[in-house]
C-alpha cells in the first residue's frame, strides 16, 4: 500500500473533544480514493458507490502528521474496489481502516461503463521517468 497523501491536523479539523473530526477524515479519504480510482481507470467520471464498515482505530490530535494509504484489491467490469488505511506518519499507529470502497466507472451518459482494466497500473509503467508509486 502506498501512503501518498500527508495531512497536518489543524484546529479546523478537530471535533469538540479536541481530536480529529471523523467527518474531516472521511472527506479526505473519499477524495484520495476517488483520485486513485480516476488514475487507475483513466477516467475522470467515477463515483463512490459503496463504503464498507469504517473502523476508527485510534484518535489523532492537533499537530499530528497523518498519511492516507489506498490500494486496489479488485477490478470488476465497471467497478474498482479499494482498501484504505490512515496512520500516524511518525509513530505508524493506525488511525482508521476501511476494508472496502467501491467506485464505479461512468460513461458520458452517466451510466456504468466497462473500464477494461484488470490490474494496478504503476506510474513507472505510464511514464519513462516515473517512480514505482501507483
Ligand atoms: C453508481 C451508479 C451509477 C451505479 O448504478 P447501478 O445501477 O448500481 O449499477 P450496476 O448495478 O450496473 O453496478 C455497477 C457496478 O457497481 C457494483 N455495485 C453495485 N452495487 C454495489 C454495492 N452495493 N456494493 C458493491 N458494489 C456494488 C456492481 O457490482 C457493478 O460492478 P461490476 O460492473 O464491476 O460488476 C448509481 O448507483 C449511482 O449513481 N449512485 C450514486 C453515486 C453517487 O452519487 N456517489 C456519491 C458522489 S461521488
């Protein structure tokens, strides 16, 4: 799993208890996962279809640096299934896991469309001078 995106937990991201607000975290994850699906499927028209159980494993506090990791676990006909983990960048302590997030590839008509992808595409396979990140 590649942990591409880092976030610095700021006052505006906190709940009244002074820890990271779950809604902020879910917003970051949904955006990160959507970008991952867009890159993997080569189509900007993808939508979130399903998010499985979300496990808030441990709290994060103001000033923490956290990182979001996403990887594809399954390529369907029109869908892609991802799994996600958020952890503290310094301590590596897990903050949240989402077992399954399903995104659907849409055509111009807004209906599910086959994406033709079967495996993770790495940047190094897309660009000559890219690195190994997906
Ligand atoms: C996404 C949407 C077009 C799919 O429509 P649909 O009628 O369910 O489409 P289908 O039944 O053809 O399913 C499409 C794919 O989603 C998968 N899927 C459907 N329901 C699912 C569910 N509950 N869980 C997991 N996967 C599901 C199907 O297996 C299929 O994947 P496959 O082609 O790889 O096998 C429609 O549900 C929709 O517009 N939902 C709202 C999306 C949205 O607004 N998201 C939030 C903002 S991004």
